[in-house]
C-alpha cells in the first residue's frame, strides 16, 4: 500500500502545540517529507530550540506515522528557526543579527539578578540556541567571576570588539577591560558611552538570544539600555520580602513605560529545602511576595528559585548551577525558566509583535 505525504500530514494533524493551541501541521512546523518504500522521514521545525516539549513532539510524531499502513520506519528530525522581533532601522549595528534581546533586571541589588541572568543564558545555550551575555552593570560587573572568564577582547580591523566565549556563549563585560580589581569611577555620560559601545561596536554575530544583565535600579545606565537596545522582553528578579518586591515593581513599571513587554517575575531565594528533608520548605525571607506582585501587576510568575547554598558556590567558582549541578532543584528551575522565556518570546512574535523599546524622551533623566 502506497504512503502519501497527505496521509503523513493527516496523521500528524492531531498533534497540537500547547502554546499556540494549534496543530503542528497547520502551524507549518512539518517540513521536507520524504517517503521511500516503507520509510518515512520528515522534519519538525520549532520556533525555538529551547522548546521543552520537543521530545514529546518527536515521540508523538513517530507513533502517529508508524501507525499508518505500510510504514516500516519513521525518522523525525527536530530543528528550530528561532523567531525574532522585527529589527528597528535605528538599532545599533552590532545587534543587526541578534534575534531576541532580553533584559534581566531588578529594582535593587542583592536579589541574585546576575545569577538568574547567567543561568538563563546557559539554559538557553544548552537547548541548542546561539546565546550571548552582556554585563550592563558597569560599576559592579559580575560576569567575569561567575563565568571564570578573563582577558581582554580582541578588536578587528574594522574596530569591532570580539566578545570572549565560554561553553559556546559569547560574553562582554567592563570587567574584561578594566581588570578584576580596578574600580570603575565614571560619571553618567561615560557610563552611557560604554553601554552604547557594548551594544553597537561589539560584533555579536548571529544570536538567537542576547541576555542583558542589567544594572540594579532604574537610573541612567538602565535607561541607556532601554534607549539603545531593541528589547524583545524583560524578566524581573525579586526575592520574597516586601522591600525587594516594592523595588521590583518600580523596575517593571519602567519597562512598561518604554513599551518593552515584561515576560514575568522570577522569585529568587523563594524557599529553603534541607537535603535530608526533600518534602519540607522553609520560607526564610517570607512567602508569596513574588506571586502577590504578579497578581497586582498582571504578569506571570516565571519561576521560584530555591535558596540553595551551592548556587552561590557555583557562581563564585565560575561554573553556574546549570553546569555544576543541573539535576538539583535550582538547576531544574533554571532550565525550566529558560524554556518558558523562549516560549513566551515565540508567542509574542507570532501573535502580537511588540513595539520595541527606546522612546523615552518624556522621562526626566538626571543631567
């Protein structure tokens, strides 16, 4: 009995993408169907390599097609074509081939924003995405320590800065230029200039995601980023206690004012679970602050990252949790966060491409 491409598509049609709520066939995910005797091969092209259900898609597709009369072998290749925001003509040259720029921000320091940014970048890279990580905190750069990367970046003949690299992730930080122990004593205009240079003059190349580890607060440096970078979305990091949540609300409102979609809130240090009591949770810094902020502001709670001592140790050793202890509760939470951020960006681009941030002329900035 002959097997037709239409029969293959009909068999795959019941498989539905959980985010788009539509068949993978109707979404155009099924590509390059090849039929040779009883062997059927095809590709399923997702909107991000960080899709957490891609193995479920593969299994469901194999089973559906294998059930067709005459099929003796099924080969499913999972691929991805990451969707990105439409580039603004005013976007810096260095970002021309970057599909998604995501700001990881907080209203105050000390909430683990850099830890979240680094592990988010590693989580996206582990899925097969091309990822960059930019340390925008000029006064307190953390990326060199947390990735164990040092040295000065090279400069091309065209005067473009080449990012350093670790585990396939491209990196840039003022720490690579100023040195480990050198304090950065700069006034606002100099900070504005170096951030613009990192966005415009670094040759980031082809990236699916560029993660920005934002400076804390909503001051000059943060505003410079929103003015310069065509942000696809922002992730706000807080801890459960109310003082942190109050500042997180301010950071969230800043992004809303400049038309940057807020993907959601990450509650870091949400609870502590002793290793010998895996079913117990101790809410050392209070409980529910992140969820209350989400309910009030109408954004989702993306993740609750447990307070896990080796998260700090891993960061200080330059080996983020997703590398050092991926099967730990925090490691799994970071991996889930990466998949969720990627899916939310795909939905944004497919359903309602955002107006990219940058127009903040009406905001009163110091100086």
